[in-house]
C-alpha cells in the first residue's frame, strides 16, 4: 500500500466484521495544501482482507482516535496526516533506531517481504 493510500484511510473503509479494507483514495500535498482524490490508476482502487489480529489492533486503536480518519492530523482532527510530516517522523524514528541507509531502503525491503 502506498503512503498516500494509507494516510487517506477512513474508518468507514474498514468492515470490522469481515476484515475487508477498501482502498479508494489517496492523500497528497499540492503547493502546501492537502488533496484527497481517487488513486492514480483504476487498478489502485482495491479491497484487501486484513488478518483478524490486525483488525483487533485497529479496533483498539480506533477507541483512542476521535476522527473519521484512521491517521488524523495532530493539529486538525478533521484532516489526514500530511504525507511530508509522516515521512519526516519516519526518518527520525529510523535514525533513532540506528538503522543504516535511508528510509526508502526500508520501504523497498518491506515490499520484497510482502
């Protein structure tokens, strides 16, 4: 799943009973303003099935989030997290963990595991 697709997820995209997660939009920044639109290609709009353990974790997480977005902005709960901010935070976590190479190396490695 692309970062923009992940950050555009809303709770209404997840069926907690079946684990079906609908990926139908993406978030990106244009001239400093967040845009939420359909994915780049028709094939990018899809439904995936999450494992029960992941659905359980998301249900626990949802109890702590007071937003329609799964990953809301810390400043404006009615908006998703800005992808640029998410990237910066991931870089800080990556460096504090003492990992070698750039964050993109991790993202590409992760894709090979899936």
